[in-house]
C-alpha cells in the first residue's frame, strides 16, 4: 500500500512501531504523513528516521531489550 512506513519494528513483550526511513534531512511525503497519522490514531507509534544515530533512541522509546548484531 502506498505511503505505509518502510519498516515494522517488533520488540519483546508485544511492543511494536512503524518506521519510515529517509535520507538525511528528507521529510515524508504528504501521503506518508497521512498514513502515519492514521496509524497513530489507531494507537501505533510511528517514527521518521533519517540517520543511523536515531536508531537506538527510537528502539529505546519503543521499549524492550535490543541489541544490534554485526552483519
């Protein structure tokens, strides 16, 4: 479906969120904003991430234990 965030993040204890990934400094398109607002109205957390430095912050906010494994 067009405009739906790029990633669904699933964490321990049933925590989840939707994440839209953007290039540094880029903003979501109007349709993406609309879809995220609808998801938020349903009670889901939505984030826009435009740098790797934001990843830990978002994961901490969603909650649950997280570890990033090297590839």
